[in-house]
C-alpha cells in the first residue's frame, strides 16, 4: 500500500446499538493500548480510536476492506460482537463527520465530542497511527463539527451529559437546598457541578482521584463547594440527597455498601464502565439511574433541534462528497505519477540508445540535435499517456481499482508489489467498497 491508496474500515459500539454491558465489554483498557493493538496487526498502516462514556470506535487503514475487518477483529474490536456495527470505507468517513457534528451524541449537538475527537487524534498521532488517509478524514470531521456549531443552531442552549444528569435528578427530587456529591472532576463532572449550582443546591462535594482537580472545579461554582478524595466521598453519601458520578475509572469507585445508610438518594451514573457497583439501588430509598435513563431528558433536546439537524445533515453530505472527491483525486494522481515515472525511465533508456546509435553512425550530436530527439520522445510520451491518464482519473472516480491495477502492471510489472490492490484478486477492493 502506498500513501493515499488505502481504504478505511471501522467498528463502532454506542449507546444506540448496545447495552451498557456490551459497551463496557467493547471498551479497551485505554486508547493507547487499543492503538498499539491495532498497529501491531500486519496489514494496518493507520489507526484511530475514539472512546467516550457512550461510544467505542476503532478505525484502520489497510489495502482492502477484508484485511481491515480481520485486523480490527484481531485487535479485539470484533465486527460481529454484541452491539457492534461494522463500517466500510464510505460508511466510516460519513460516520466520523456525523460524530463530530454532534448528530450521533446522546445529547444532540453537545460540544464535548469535539474536544474528545481532538484528544483521540493527538493520541493516534503520538502512537504513529496517523498518515495521509486518516489525517484527511479526522481533520475534515473536526472542520465539519466546527462549521455545524458556528453556522447552525445545533448546539443552541446545548445540554451536555453533565447538565442532562442534573436535569434528570431534578425530575426525581427537589434540588433547591439539596446536598449534592459529584464524583469525578473532569469536563463532565465540572458541567454537572455548574448545573447543580444553577439549580441552587445548598452545597456540593466534589470528589476526584486527584484532589487538585477537584479544588479547581470547586472554585468554579457559585455555591458552597468542598473538594475531597474518592475514598472520602464514600463516607459523604449518607448526607447526600443527589449524586452524579463521571469518572474514567475502569473499576467501580462507589461500592454498594457505601449506600447502606444513604436513605433517600438519587444517583445518576454517567460513567462507562459504571462507577456505582451493582446492588447500590437495592438499599432503601436509593434510586440509581444510568445513561439509558437520560433518554427522556435528551429526547426533548433532540426535538428542539430537528431543524438545525436537517441543516447539519445537508452540510455533512456536501462535505462528505468533497472528501471522497479529494481521496479519489489523490489516488488517481498517485497512480498516474507512478505510470509517468515508469514511462519516463523507459523514455530515458530509449533516448540514450538512440543517441548512441546516431553518434556511432555520424559522430557526436550537437546540443540542438540532442534536444530534438528528447523533445520528440517527450511529445510521444505525453500523447501516448494522455488517454490512459483520463481513463485512470475516470476509473478512480468510479472506484474501478482493477483498471488502475491492470494499468500499473502493464506499464511496469515491478510496481505490482506496491500496488494499492492486487490485480490478481480481480478488484476485491472495489467490490468490498461497493458493499458499504
């Protein structure tokens, strides 16, 4: 595979397709570990992984779709796993644009996904997983995400998961003068803390593995707030009226036993995997809600943004077609350049042979005479390759990679090992892409 000639294969598991248990099972220990596993697969040239609290997505670039799917499965991203959706080249590209625009989020139009995409892109770059193909795809996605938010009302009055959790809690209990505990001081926890402050709770306890981050969040809110550790938070649950958890811990941070004497407490667990151990809701008065329970809150947001969503859909289709055209043009230009390189080597060899014969028969050639011979050879190459060049560009536009592979083989069989697709397979890549 060379440069722009690879194709993207992807697998996604999200809140829309999977249960929380299936989502947890699909999650890697870390984005870095997932990238390493993907890049260790022999056919993988590029890799990108996006993991948030309600989605796990992995993308690879390989020579063809079949090897991409095998590589994803070999790295633990089973395309046939519970709740998994397998994506071909075009599906992957379109889906990335939709994710960045906020159309695939639990809260339509939420802004946090753009930062998460940038972080995932930086992680993939650091791991050596970003080159021509995914650079084009992910940067285009981020561009579309920014356009969607500046040119439409998709995020007008946007509700993040953190604020949605507080609104859900508000439906279940009185928040004015309540005592709230926020577990996790990341972006989602900070948004939940701000939403609690807007709901005029009496006080907020913010717990985090790193206390300094909890202090920063406590300083941001307009009601009395205290920062503490995760271990100390377990002893604060008895006095809490409402709890929102949003850590990135791979294990439960709040055991069920911590809620034994909590009494009437509303708990909203936003984490994936869950922060709250199973069984917590079995204690009297304790009601535990998770991502699935946010649907009622987020549905209203989705309805309000239907017009904006339609605008964004149109924007995505336009940008998607531009991205495909960009890829196809670069693919065609790359194989055409290689064709001209082959022809140029042949031309140089034959010109040299002709010059030697002429010099052997009539003595040395003048500079002007040499230029005439070389100009004639250049003109012949240009005229002979004009039609194949147009045909190759047309073939790329129509995803006819068997024609491109055959052309390369005919002009120089040496290129066969470096072709984007093996001509002997009769265009498997083209047929695989047509399945998308």
